[in-house]
């Protein structure tokens, strides 16, 4: 698990180097270094072994628990919008 997270971090760091290169004469070198990190991270991620799959009849399938009314995004998105609107009026 840690190796997968590290490989994803290398890919993200490569993307950041490719996009947010420092201004100046050596910006292409940073972009190529970012590209090399992306390629290295992708190869590292794909070469990692995957855990063996379970047989379908072995365990019962996962059933997601039902959401309560206060966990619904339909409720909280408008509440967050109203709170941000009120905060924008104050400042």
C-alpha cells in the first residue's frame, strides 16, 4: 500500500514539476525532469504486484450502508453556499 502511494506521489510531483517550472533559461530541463518522474512513477505503479482476487462465492458482497438525512449532499451543499454567502457579506 505504501509503495502505491509513493508511486502516485512521484507521478504528482512530476506533474507539478512539468507544470510549475521556474521561469528562466532552464525551464525545459525542469519540464523534462518532471516528464521523467511521471514516466518513472507510472512504470513503478504498473510493475507492482496486485493482491490476489477472492473467489466470488467465498464471501458475501459488500453492501454500502444507507445514508442518514444529515449525511446527504443535497442538504449540505445549499447550507455551505448560504454560509459562504453570509460570510462574504460580513467581510
